[in-house]
């Protein structure tokens, strides 16, 4: 497979940008054949949803925001708006191979100081339109700061299809500690947490990530980010987003080694009401 981005070693400049901003952009990391293979895989799955009874979807469009459903039960019209298809790395060799591409795993290993372990994967067809958030609210890593997320662009990321925005340097803001003493979010305490986020990020100007199919955006699990509003609802922004912890921080019987330097968490699909 021809690859455009040859390096699996971070340069000093990459490390400087990572330390300063908490995110990195690797242009043309995956070739077009790989992008096409993932897009065809997901399109095939969407045409044949009854073959994937375990796969769950989080609906992100206005009226149904926050609803988790089995993919077979999602009304057809919701596939033309923001949704998250959860954890296709559990079903698809093609998706899993991308999440643990050897060069990518090597780079993530350098950023995490340990081999990456996939905790979840999300396939988006449209922009997520998610408000600014910290990923650690949803899956706080076992060791502080040892989580990264990767978005592989499977479409152009432009001004009108809800590109990702990020707050450079927000990974250095001390995280909000919820009343249970942890950084994992408690819905009952979201008001004060959102106020803390607002106050602590006010001085930071968010930046928008624009990318081409095959580009990779990596962000620190403690970087404030989200999805911009979609200005052109007919325009897709397909992407594969994966969240990783370090394999060495997780119980060895609960993880599987997939490649030389990449692991997946041993887990089932998300529960969803039928
Ligand atoms: O792709 C996006 O719009 C944002 C994805 C995201 O925020 C996430 O999965 O944590």
C-alpha cells in the first residue's frame, strides 16, 4: 500500500507543537486507497444494517440529540444528519487496521510514552456539531493525561461541513474535578463544570482544523474541542475518530494485542435500547 506520509518518528517541531498546542496535524498520512476502502466499508455497512445487530449509533441531530440506538432501529432520515456510529473497530478489519496503522501507533506511542490501546472508535458521516468538550469527561484515562484522540479525514474538512475546532494550549488548564473527586463527568454537576470551562478557556482563541482526505489530526485527551455548526447540510464530513489509552495502564487480560505496537480494549458494543 503506497503511503504519502513516510515518517513514523516525530520531529522536534512536532513535539514542540504538541507540547504548546496539545494537537498535531499530519498531512497526507493515509493514501486515497485507504480512505476509499474505509468509506466503502462504512457505506456497505449502512446499506446492510441488519447484518450488524450489535452496532450502536448516537444521534446528534437537534430533536434526538443524545439518543443511543441500535443501528437497525435508527430511522432512515437520521442518516442524513449528524450521527456517531460506535465502535466499528470491533466489526471491521479495515477500520481496525486504520486505527492501529503501524506508523500511527508508533507516533501515538511516542506521544503517550507507551503503546496505544483503542478504547472506542466513532465513524461520522456528517460533522458532529458537538459543543466544546474534554474527552476525559467521557472516558477519563487510568493515568492522568495519557489519552489521545485521532480523527482521520475521509472527506475534505471545509468551512461549510462543520469542521473541528480546538482550543490551543487548553490541555494545560487544570481539569475540573467533579464532586466524586474525579475528572469523569457527572451529569448532575454539569452546570458548574461548563462554567469552569467557559471561564478558563475565555482567553483562548479557538482554531479550526481544515483538512483533506487522508490527513490525520491528533489531539491530547485534555484539549477542549468540538464540531462547528454545519452550514451546508447536504455536505458530508466523513471521519474515523478513535480514542486511545495506554495499553500498559490497563489490565492485560482485558486487552488484545493486534499488531507489533497496538492494542484494543477487549469489550463489547455499547448497550442501546431496542
Ligand atoms: O469530529 C468532530 O466533529 C468532533 C469529534 C469529537 O469531538 C470527539 O469524538 O471527541
